[in-house]
C-alpha cells in the first residue's frame, strides 16, 4: 500500500507510581540479594502501584503529559490503543476505560495483548491508520501493573517487575516535518506461548479455589529459554529494519530496547555492533515494566535532551507470545 500521509511522534509522556521498592526491600520479600539482582539483571529499584490505583490510572497520567507535549487538544484524539497484558479487567479494554477517564468518546479504542512488545505492535497499527488517512492523532500507551500478579513464591520472577506507563501521540506529519515513523517490523512465534504465561483467570482456566491455591493467576516464566529467544528475535527485527531501509548501524543515533535484563541489552548491542554510548538504558530505576519500558525510556531520553529532533532511533522489544517487534523513527 502506498501511504497517503506520513506519521510522526508528536508528543510523549510517562508516569510511574510514587512507591519505590529497591533490591534491599526485595530481600525482605523473597530469598534474594541486591548483588544477585544487580549482577544478573541490572535492576536496582522499581515502582509499585498504590492500592487505590489501577493500570488505567497509570495510562491517564502518562497520556495527559503526552497530550500536553504534543500541543494538540485531548478532543483532537481520534483513536486510543493501549498495549497491556495487565489491564484493569479481562474486558472491557483498558483503552475504553482510559477514553472515559479522558472525557472522550466516539472513536475506536482497543487493547493489544503482545506482552512486552505491546507498545511496538500498537505503534505499528497507529502508523498505518495515520498513513492511510483514517486517523490524525492516535494516543498509543504501553502500560503495565504486573506487580499485582507476581508469584511471590518464585524468586526467579518476583524481583523482575515494576509498574508504569508510557504514552505517545502519533500524528499526521506535514510536509515541513523532519520527524517520521519510518518503518516497523512485527513477528511472533506462538509455539513458545507457554514460556511466559498467566495460566489461570482466562476462559481456559477460570478462577477456582484450586487455581488460587496453586498461584496460577500469577506470572509463570521460563526465564532462561526466553533469554536466548530475546536476543535472537530482537536482532532479527533490527536487522530487517536496517536492511529494508538501506541503513548501516553506524547511522543509528540511539538503540532503545525493551528493558528486561541488562545482559540481554548488552548482548544485542554487541551483536548489532553498535557503539555502547548509543544504547539507552534505564532498567536500574524501573526494572521490567513490560509494554511500558520503551515509551518510558523514550520520553525520559527526549526530556533529558539525549534524543533530539532529527535523530534516528531504532527500537526493539520481545515478550509473551512469544512476540517481537522493531520500530525505526526519525524523531
Ligand atoms: N535471587 C537469588 N537467586 C536467584 C534468583 C533471585 N531472585 N532467581 C533465581 N536465582 C537462582 C536460581 O535458583 C539458580 O540457582 P541454582 O544455580 O542454584 O539452581 C540461579 O540463580 C540461576 O538461575 P537462572 O534462572 O539460570 O538465572 P538467569 O541467569 O537465567 O537469570 C532471569 C534469570 C533474570 C529471569 C533471566 O533468565 C532473564 O532475564 N530472562 C529473560 C526474562 C525476560 O526477559 N522475559 C520476557 C519479558 S517479560 C514480559 O513479556 C511480561
């Protein structure tokens, strides 16, 4: 399809809840140490949601900032897409709950369940709706509240997650804009769907006394197997984006990947042969906020004047599904 218009990111925003839980706090909750968490993951602290908050509240706070930054009025938004696997409810979608909180109605709002790749999947959909002329300003949010579904009897997963949201406005660019969403690359390999799963709570295994007793409403993950898949799949989407757009890795200003494990980020950076100084990392502050890691880090990097207008930013993520996705933008 030949695009009628060009899509760009016109605003970003982020929100993390106030409560900070550091690795020493974690030592009191599970059989772990600050040293293990730091050396095996790169994480130092994470934010936990307050009792009276839910995922849509995180979305709302991040969205307000992104709308303000983009210079549009909330009523100019004509679609909302939320990437999440820990929405307020199984249904309705968190996007519809967010639409109400923003005081909006009368346009499509839906969630994307692609694990940590949710925001990139959502950005790819938004790009297409803007390019084909159907939409002008799409609110895309990656938001997660995984700390409410932590399996506290599994130290291998309990220490990894934090809560937060990152929001982005994808708008129609005009002919004078240098900013644009250049390309996206999405994939999935469902043969591995059980490597990262919340086994109960869906229609296959509805809530029962047994499912609660056996902790089946929590995160179950085979971290080791996912680790290998993560590096391979993120490398593959980055490679496709670079080749398809005739770019050498040297021309990339910033590599921004899913913040799940510092060792995964390092391994990908090495495989891509990108200068270490060009790799954006904030995992130490927020841990793995799943679909929110990249939009949070992007917003921070823009506000810190690391990412500047005209920079080429290559993003990549992987997650439950198993999914993977890449996004190439000129900011
Ligand atoms: N504290 C102390 N020791 C621990 C902890 C902990 N929190 N967790 C595990 N260990 C121990 C294990 O018991 C094991 O001990 P043993 O050797 O005596 O048996 C040892 O550490 C090594 O365990 P591994 O699981 O092999 O540790 P690994 O180095 O692989 O790190 C981790 C585990 C951090 C989970 C890593 O595999 C990883 O990051 N995987 C990818 C996770 C991921 O990215 N998931 C997808 C995104 S999430 C999403 O989509 C929602």
